[in-house]
C-alpha cells in the first residue's frame, strides 16, 4: 500500500474502472484526499487519453496527466482468468467502484452492480453514463454532444444562430464532481446501514441541474433562455467591454457598485439617469448603457481601468489567457500549481481547489505509467485477505 499521512479518505480503497475525463476526475479527487485508488486499465492501450495529444510533456499526454495523479495502474485483461480473478478480488476488498463505460459493458465481465454487490455487499458502486441506463443507454456520452442536446450551447455564443461550446469539457467535470459527492454520501450512509449502494450520475441530468438560474427560468416560469453573447439576462452592466488595448469584464451586481463605476469612470451623471437608475432600468436599456461605457473605456488600457476601479470595489478585470490566470492566482498567494510525485519525476499540475485546515490534499504520486503497479498489486491481491463484509 502507498504510504500516506492521515487524510479524510485514508483507508478507503477505490477500484477505478474509469477512463477519459468524468470518472477519472472524481477518482483523482479521492486520491488527493487520501484514498488508495487502483486504476484498472486494458494492457497495451490503457486509458484512451494516454494518446490524446498534443500537447505532450516528455512523451506523456497532458490530458491524461491532468486527471490521474495519486493512482496506481494495474493492467488487467478481463478475458484472462488470472487477471479477472485479481480484479474480482480487488472488487471484494474495495470500498468504492467507479466506472463510466456504456451501460451493460461491466456486465459482460460479471461486474455489473447486481453482480458486484454479491461479491461485496458493502461496496459503493458508482456508474457515470451519458444519458442514463434506460432509454438513453445506447446514446454515446460525449461532452460536446451533451452540451448541444442539453441546452448549454443554445445560451452560449456571440449571438442568435451562433451556438458555441464551452472551451473545456465542462459537463464531464461537473459530472465527476457530482459523482464524488454521491459516493461520499453513500459512504456516509454505509456507516449507519452497513450496506453499499448504487450511485448513478448521467451527463444530461448533470448539465440540466448545473444550468441553475437558466433552467429554473424554464421550469418555474416557462421562459426559454436565448443566446446573449457575454451579457447576463438579469444584470447590467455585466459583460465584456473593449478598452484601449484588450477586452475586460465589468460585472456590476447592484446599484451601489454602479454608482462607484460611474464615479471611477468620470461619468457621475449616469448613476442618476432614468435609463440606468436601477438594475431593472439598466437591463431594459442595456444597448445604450454599453455604448456610453464603451466610449469611455476605450480611452485607457484594461490594466489602467482595473487600477482605477478595483479600489472602488467595482468587480472588473481583464480577459486573461491561461498563463495570465495562473499568474494572477500566484500573485494572490493561492498556490495554484503543485508537484505530483517526488524528485525529477514529479509532474507540475493544478492544485486541488479544496482547502482543508487539518487534513489537506496531498500529492505523493505522479500519474502512473500504464501497468506500473501491476506486479505490486498482483502480489497483494494474491495474498489471503480477511472478508471485508460484516459478520
């Protein structure tokens, strides 16, 4: 077993049958918090994302590196009796099993939820799918597809008829987060019942829930949101503006902030203009407001406006690239980059964003090479082990 300090999930064994993004993100979070995560991979190929590049870092796909630290990799061909026996033994000992194959795939290997619960009644079994295990079971669960059919692209883009995807596989990430919450809830319930349970998360329901105010506008009021570019349907000014050198965001959420914005921009009269007096007024006259503010913002650079408006508590900032975003986090002392692993083999990755004062996330292990821990795990799984189920 990997040596770890006492962390929130120390002692939790995760049988990780995940690949690509949603489920690997969830299992990485568990590994960061102390769980022993055993990633079961197909020999020779492994997780699909091992070959998804560029970019590569020393020959390894950064896509794979991004969501697979703090795990051990066991190459296992489930068609081979010896490998399958070891995998079944892993499931028997595990606290959690996470998989994101198409519905029915795990059953081909005798590892469906109903079969796994016979092997280990205390197992928390998490299944992440694209569209559930019912009528949508056969549909491919690709993030881009879900962004399209799930409505996200209908409200994202420069204008009507120009839908655009989010710049990262956001639905997968959100599904991984929801899966992690579901698994932790099931582990907590097991403390009372002694039994594991099935946790199901699908990408479509995850997205509909994550649309929050946009989806509630439809469910509660029948309002179908539309593409508004960088504008907000309920707040103004709350969008991207041009400046003398590059775009910046102004995100004014109340009348006090708007008065401060007007003062800082040298336009005190607009705070008392009937068109802009309240937030409701500003939303109704958003085009006129945009024109007034843009004329003034074009006179200075984004950095100059930030230096003027930030001390007045006006929410604003330049549109950074990823490098600029990391620079900002570093300047704020947020320590956004960590080294996963030790010595020259360590990999620079993004820090876990969860801060815990007594049991913080740790990063003792870099993302594993394919099958790196197969021999180690085979020796452990071949040894006699006490029955983990309750007496």
